[in-house]
């Protein structure tokens, strides 16, 4: 992790800094109907930091694929997306079961504030698909 003023920058994507907490904070502010409301009400900063810490050893592209495409865009419902993801980069040296297990644990531990941004049925389906692949069901 690199320090950028007072923020912790997790990674760089195509030359742009990617601060996951700031992204979530901005998302919360957009969701707020009241301009007075604080975004901290919507997400638990400590939970988000701990959640991201589990991915500190993975590449920026993997993190983006898992977080943005997989969780926020509900692509974990799509088995083709999952199969493509585990054949690339960080997962290439693991068995498919190990990769599915890592993905399952990350998704199932998504902080509640973030889960609220995702359609409940889509999130449950993502968890179910990964649970079946990782044999957690």
C-alpha cells in the first residue's frame, strides 16, 4: 500500500489511483437523499478496511474484477465470468476449488453497507453460485 497524503491508496488502475474506501464513501453520498447526511452512517469504515485487507496480495486488475465486476455489477451470477476470472493472473496457480473458496469467502463477507447497494436477489444468487462451486453447500 502506498500513502497519498492522508489516504491509503490501494492500487493504481490505468494510471488512476483507486482508493476503495473513497469510492464507497462517494457511492454513499450519491445514495443519500439528504445533503446533510454523513456517508459514514451507511458504511462501517473498519469493516471495509478489514475486508479489503484480505486482498492486499492480489493484483489491481483482480481486485477490480472481483469488486466492481463481480460484486457491484453482480457478475458472480455468471459462471462464464467466474471461469474466466479463475483462469487468469492471481488464480492461475491455484486449484479451481481454492479459487472458488477465496471468492466465496470474500463475497460472503461483504460488509452490510455494501450489500445494501446490490439487489438482494442478485447478491444471494452470487453467494449461492460461489457456494456451489466451492462446495460450501
